């Protein structure tokens, strides 16, 4: 993993570095800055599951009906970016985290328990609002993504951030 | 913004037709839409060509989609007049639904009876191979504007059927052609999943639509089929399988894929000429 040009995107409002209330133009601009980041470290809140602990994202299903790359193509990337192999979940074991498939939903949308059950049938473990659009813009800009999702509280972020910082300093 | 400008300049089907009719006053027997990388029907007799921009007032933005309209007679049977669209407008380009469906609405207004749509697609049925042609029997609409708030509801409905006299005719002609021509592979059939794109799918997304019984996936054709449904124009669609999603498959070189697509274009060209020339 290339830690040298890593950027933090914390959508949970907890850690000091790289706080964003939600995905938007501000996030897009950072991912498309020159030179672009090589790794986006994303923290987001997940819903529709019973987990009390965080997990690492290994893949996603975009159920939001939205793709931030719709529109004229930005020259930083291909018109039709390949988005397989963008999530880096190799370090899940070293961070003692399970891996999950997340569904991306439109910001603020909450699923009924029936719809959450349906989402599980489709192959997703939980849903969140920011990981998927951030990943799509990152992938388009040639940037890998290390994404961690956790319950809707502030209990897990600091520990995860410390572990990731430790990993990154070891790697350097 | 470029897209804002194009939204303003889009014409109506009536205006688009007036531009075409000022040059050539015929009602084609059939319309053909050729998707990205698909070449066919390149030698129409007494051809009249227009750019998309000229007729519809909107520039397509995708490289590889030429965006031309050619009206001419089929060399194999000059009693048959065709209109061939090379390229199309896509939702992922940022075009409004009105623009994406404008060519189809123009064909309906024109009184064209049959529309054959083609597209390049990723195969998710493991029995498919690169270069196969798949007649669409149904599709999943994950593209329409009504799903802008999320596609869960779209996935909770049944796929839409698009089997009709025209798709049957394609199938029957394909079966005949496969008997008399060894180079013509038998046609496949299946259900198409239409995503907006422009990014390709993740493995989890491919697995999801595979579980839902879909056979291939691409980013077009659904708007045209939805627009034609309920109009007097019959529409059918043929997908070229340009790659097959499979975790076990070793990705072959891009050149092999291109070669296979070329072969598929040739077979599609044969099929269209065979079917349209005999009006079988």
C-alpha cells in the first residue's frame, strides 16, 4: 500500500484530520488535486446491521441511483473507469477487523427492516452514505481506498486511526 | 457548463424530422442503432448522412460513438430503406432523459415500424463467450429518472419483458443463418441489466445481478426500449458480449477482446443484412 500520499476522509465527525460532514465537491477537489492522493483513508458510519465494532470495506454495491462521475468526463481519468480492486482490505487482519460489503445509499435515506433484509439478500452487509461516491471519484483519479465503517457513535474511530497511523509509519 | 448549454439547444422530434426531410423525404422501413465499437451496414446505397448535432442540436460526448445518422438503401435489396444511427446519447454523459430518448421519439414520430438496438455489454452468464450475440428477452431498468433516489425499488420489481414479433424474427433468422453459415454462431438470449455507469461494475454488483437472473450488463438501450414500448414502433435489442465477468477467468489480452468484438460485428452485420433484405 502506498502511504506516502494518503488523505483522510472522516465522515463520522470524530478524528481531527480530514473531517467532512458528507461527500461533496470539497471531497472531489481533494481527490483531484495535483498531484492526486494515492490512498484515501475513509471512515464512515454504517447502518442496517447489528455490529458493535468497526469493519473494513472489501467491496460495494451502489444502490444510491447516483454516480458522481455522471456528466462530461474529467480528464484526470478514463470515461469508463474499472473499479474492481480499488478497496484495499489486505491489512484487515493486521488491524483485527472483519471485512464487509457495503451498500451505498442516497444521503440520509434509512431503510425499513424489510428493505435492509432485501439489501442483505443482494449481497451487502450494511449501508452507508459516503464511502461509495468517495470511492468512485478516487478510483477515477487513480487512487486506492482503505475504508472502515462502524456503528453510529464515537467509540471506535480514535483507536482505528491510531492503528492505521502505526501501520503507515511501519510501512515507511 | 457544457451540459447546461446542450440542454437548452435540444430539438423536438418534429424539428429534427424537418431537418432530415429537407434533404431526404422517405420513411425508412427500419431503424438500427449501433453501439460503441460495433460496425455494420457501412455500404448503404444512395446514402444521406447527418451528424447528431446537426439533427438533434446536441453533441454526443463519448469517443468511439461517432454520432452520425445515415439514411440509405440496403445493397442486398434496394427496396429496403434503413436509417442507421452510429452512436447514441447516454445518461452517464449528463444528458437529460429527453435528450437520451430524442432519437427514439424521432423514429416514432417519423412512422418507422421497426427499431433494432445494439450495444456492447459485459457477459455475466458463465455460459457466454466473448463475441457472442445475445437477443434481449427482458431487461432490468436501473437507469430511469424515477430511480434517482435509489435503485432498491427497481430491484424489487420483476424484469421487464421485451420479447415481441421483431425479437422473434431476429431469433428465427439467426437460427437459419447458423444452419447455412458455419461462421455464424448461434444466437444467445437473455436478460440485460442496465446500469447508469459510467464506472464499470464492482464484483459485488455483478454478483447481485447474476443472482437476480441477469445475463449481461451495460449502460444503454433501456431508455430506447422504454420509449418504444407503448408506441406503434416495435423495438428489439441485440447485445454483443465483449467480455465475460468471471472470477476464475484469466483476463486475456485487450487485443483478443478487440478481435472477438470485430468477429461479433461481422456476424451482426450478416444477421442484419440477411434478415432485412428478405424482410423475412
